[in-house]
């Protein structure tokens, strides 16, 4: 993995912004994003969309951030720490999604990575049903990239991928339908020995594969993957290069995960 110099008084470090929920267990959400940004040499800033009470096993409670407070966070960051790239994670409700559609409509030109967090691995709904349509029709057309997993891809396209060919077709359909690049993640495909993802931006298609690492829990991988892409964009990488670097990073983070209180945690600083 590339080594990044430590920040110094003479070098300006690029800024990345994550707009997402807080994970009290420290494995996903804002916490995972900030670890990833730090590991990849960018300064992380945050706009909190909601507070969650969760651990690696389950989500116990969710409290949305009032839209006015979310907007104040965005304005505060934009005023003094304007980001070079932005990602979104858990947005929680329709009011937050509408606010972001309005905000990024007024601030075009910043690379925007959408991790369409809708349902947790434990089955808890993380995006209100009324907000999904606004995300698809309002926010995705403003995005640079969307990074759905298999279940999220079904929501975006109406079809659940079961093969690598399905992933390719889904990536092309998402690009055609919403206008943004797609990274369709096949980590949950049945009967596969490798973790395959397909990237498509209208010109470039990437087949990204890594061997499954058995016996490792993967809480927070989607957050970490999209944050790594965002970090690469903030550092000036082209989108395909940022995606390729991020695939390498998340594979290493899974391989170097550690255990605390019987739970696996991604090794962001491996």
C-alpha cells in the first residue's frame, strides 16, 4: 500500500467530508470514515445526520439530526474547511435527503460519493421509505459515484444480482438511469470464491476482485470502501484510480482486522 507523509506545517492536507450517522460501536459510520481518511492522508470533517445506539450485533435506537443543525454543520465546514471531496452514508430521513439535494444543487463541482445506506446487516431499516425515492431521483443525479451492495442494487434497478454478469448489467443500468458512475459490490453474491465488484462510468469498466477472507466479520466495510474512494478523490486521483486504490485498501483492512470483546474490527491502520 502507498505510504503517505505525515502532515507538516509546510504542506496543506486536502479535506474530505463525510455526511453520515454516528456509530457508537466505532466500527462503521462516521467513525469508520474518519479512520479511513486519516489512514489515507486526508483531513476528515463531518456532518452528523443522526445518532445511533448500536454495536456490531444490532442497532438499538436511531435519533435523526434536525435539518437546521445538519445545514449548520455543512455551512460551518464549507466556510473554513471546504472539502475536496464528499461522501454520504446513512441519511436517515426524507428531510435530510431533501436538504442535501438543495445544498449540492447550490454547490456543484465537488466530487460526491453516495453510499446508499438503506438497511443494516442485522435487518434494521436505516433510510425511511419516503426518502428512498428522493435519494434516487434527486441526489444520485448530482453524484459522481454510487456504491450499492447487492441488496441496494436491487432497490436501484429492480433486479437483485446473482452473477458477475448481473453486476455488469446493473452497473450499466445505474449509470444510464441516474447519470452517475456505479460501483456495484458483489461481496454477497452466492457461491463465489472471490469478492467481485464492477465499476462503470460510461467509458471505463473495471473488474475488481479479491479472495474472500474467511472467518472475518465485515461490519463497516461499505462505509470504509466509499470513504477510501473519497479520500483518493480528495487527493486528486481520477475516479477509476481512486476506486482501484480503495479496493486494495478495504481488502487489506479486512485481512488485518483485529478482535475486541469477540467482535472483529477492520484494521484501518494496517
